[in-house]
């Protein structure tokens, strides 16, 4: 297929990549594996950096427990580091479910990345406004780069 020709096409494909990422993340949640980093996971700092493979059960346990590290899920595409073991099985099953392989994303020329599976929300503030004209709840917080505020707000709805 080659390179992506228009901005609109690329935007649609990037949205699809995000959907695949979300599907893989949902599978971790549905399998009660969201709060665990598994042997074979790529783990990284909540604030970015290069992911490292978790090759033993003890690897990074304390840092994971206290929230500074998290497993990653891939935005499938070129230059994405690979998981092994159970994490790879989860990813492959999600791809099989939608009828695609990692190669499909490479053929489209899409760049990929490993994104944090959990978000560390810093400086969370919640304020209830009582003004008659502007009643509601005001949330304020800081997220790592590449994170979506809607993902955090959705947890309060």
C-alpha cells in the first residue's frame, strides 16, 4: 500500500491505532491484570523514557507498586518494541480479533510507540462551584505528555 497520501487518511489510521491500543488496555482491565506488570511486559516511567523488558517477577516491583513505573501497550506501527510471554499473547489475541497483524501497520508506514498503560495523575484538585450561573465541578490536574484528560474525567462520571 505504501505511504499514506492525505492528512485525512492518516488521521483516520491514527484513530484506528488508538482504538487498537484501547482494546489491548481494555483486555488488561477485563483480565484483572491492570494493576500488575507481567513478566514479558515493557515497563517505563510514567513520565516517558525508553521502555525496558520486565524479564523476572521481581523486576521493578517496588517502583511499580508505588506508581513510578507502568506496563505499556503499543500504538502498533514501525519501531515499536515487542513484549513477550503473556503480554504478547494479549496483544496478539486483540489483533487477531480485529483480523490484522503487526505487519499490516508496518506496510501502511505508520509510526508506532509504546504508551504507558496507567496514568499517574499529579496535582489533582476538585472544586464544587455553587454559583447559580456556573454550578458544577471543576477538575484540575496534570498528566504526562500524550495522555488524555477525558480518560481521567470519565472515571468520575
